[in-house]
C-alpha cells in the first residue's frame, strides 16, 4: 500500500505524532489533564478530531495484526515457534499457554484504548465546526469511528465472549453476553452506513480518502463476517453481496504502517528485529500450499531456503523430511515481513469466500466465488465433492495470518487439537480494576461452546 500520496507528509507526521501519544501508555501534559481524561480543549476542534482519526487507524491496526494474529496463527497451525530461535514467549504459544498478563492483557488494553478514541470522536464530532462542509465532515468522521469501534467490539466478543460495550466515566463497566456484543457491533455498522451516505474528501482517512461508497462496501463486508460468526448464513450472504466486490489496492480496508521507527508493523518487527525470526511457517500450512502444483501463494507467503526448497517446521506433527526439523532449512516469512507493509482488516477475497460458504449453506452454489480465489492463486477450478470443506481450506490459506481461521474453526468444530483454548482468559488488568469481570468459563463463548 502506498498511502502517502493521499495525505500531505507534513500533516501526516504531525498527526501521527499525536496518534502515538494518544495510543501509547505515556501521558503527555499538553494533551491530557490527567491519566484518565484527554484534554477536551485540545481535541474538541477540527484538528483534534482529525488527529484522533489517525490515532484510531493506528490503534486498530496494532490490535488486529498484533497478538491476536500471532497467537492464533500458531494455534491454527499456520505458523509455529521452533525451539532455539531466540524467544521463549512464542514457544509457549505452541503449547497453548494462556497467561493473564501476556497477549490476552495486551490485546484487551489496545482494543479498549482504541474504543476510547472512537468514543471521543463520536462524542465530540457533533460539536465541532469544519467550515462550509461541516455536515459532510461530521458524517465522514462518525462513520469511520463507528466502523472501527464495531470491528473492535466484535473481535473482542469473538475472543473473550462476554465483554463491556459501554463505558461511563470511571464507573466499572458491566459485561454483556457475547451475542449482545455482536449485535452492538452490527448496530454500529448500520449507523456507519447511514453516515457514509453523506461524505467528503478526507486526507486523514488513510484508506479511502473519505469515499463513502468504498466505506459502505467495507462495512457490509464486516457485517457479513460477523453474521457468519453467528452462523446466520442468510444475513451474512446478503451483507456480503453488498460488500467489497472489486479486486485491488484501494478497495480492501487496511491497517496502516510505515518505515519510520515507531510506525513499524508487528509482523515486520518480529521478522526483522527479533533475532532468528522466532515465528516461522508450520508444516501444516506449507504442505497445503505444496499440495497442488502451481499455487502462487507459497512463494508469496514464504521465502525458500538457500537450496530453493520450501519446508515447514514440523511442530505439531511428525516430520516427513529431516529438513522439517532443521531451523536452518525451514521457510521464513515473506508476506507482511516488512516494517511498512499494511495489514488487511477486511478484503474482497474474504467477502467472496463468505459468499461462497453462505451460498452453499443456504441451498445455492458457491463455485463461482470459490474458483475466483483458486484461479488467482494459479489453481484449476474445483471439481471435488466437499465444496464447503474446500471453501474453508481456501479461506484458511487465503486469509494468511488474519486470525479468522481461529473463529472459523471454533464455529465449525474443527480446531486442530483438543487442547486449543476456545476462548481467551480475561486479562489481569481488568480483573484487578473491575469487580464486574465474570469468572473465566468456556460458556462465555456461548455461540461456539454449546
């Protein structure tokens, strides 16, 4: 992605600096009156809302492509952490370790920090004047904020189950049921679609530049994803049919990253900064990519060894070749391995695969959408007898590292190992601060635990 042509570099640098302040753990006295309240006078202005919007995009990017992506990529056997490559933390994820102060805590904090930013945009935007096109600016900012808030709430519900959806000052927030959290997210998406009927050009929108039609398609794709989580296949299909249909840059929704220090992507950091690149391709995924000759995603996702061979590390099954147990011969990351590589939040490819599955589950034929994905990967049309299985397999491969495979596997009861947790534990930070936190239990994931 090359988004810097959409936004003046000088403006971008200033806004991203403020974004870093708002999204970090530190408190800047020029921005905040106290650790619990961002200074309203600094953000209740046109420039303040613009800065918050950039901050929101960076917060959502780190939420979506950070711990949730790394851990679930290992739990679904896309990636693994071989012993001896420099970090004990990801090695523990191989055995499904779930600590209260690890990734479950980090992801929770990043998400609710992002939700706080979205709430501030939603709260203050109606009070701010943006000049001659105030109504259009307000509508654009509100649509963006509600879209990202809905995405974060839905993903939190997917991982933790019962979550807070409303925060009032310093009151300890109450938790709602998982299904109610999903419904709140879908309500926000519907409101966002209404806002996107009246938009204006917006350089702080790093994806679509304020294009209401592209935002509307992206929001419908998100609705389709979360109706699919709920196994409401008819509604998921209807939303997907109004979702992202066009292929290529400028249509999918991404989390932004850049080459400057402090703006690196999480996967770029783990690939380029961590000694030994401690997370590598696992045998399960690599073998799937090698199963049909000509699959272009093998070289897209991974770098071969010096001999030109692609071996996944046999972390979860027996090695069939000695190279699969040799860390010097296994694949390393190629896709998403750069500091400034943007990470997809929702895409046309995911939309097509949702359509394919939902058509099959509601009496239709998903062959067309399935074969679009296969064709662009260099494969022939599917001719087998297990079309839904093939759709889910292609989705597992196509949405590389995006975390949706974990949700699909819980929904379809196909997790690769009975030891994989079906929900994430509540984090220590929330347990220490909020007496309303429920006791950890699988039935909090009411949609998939029954």
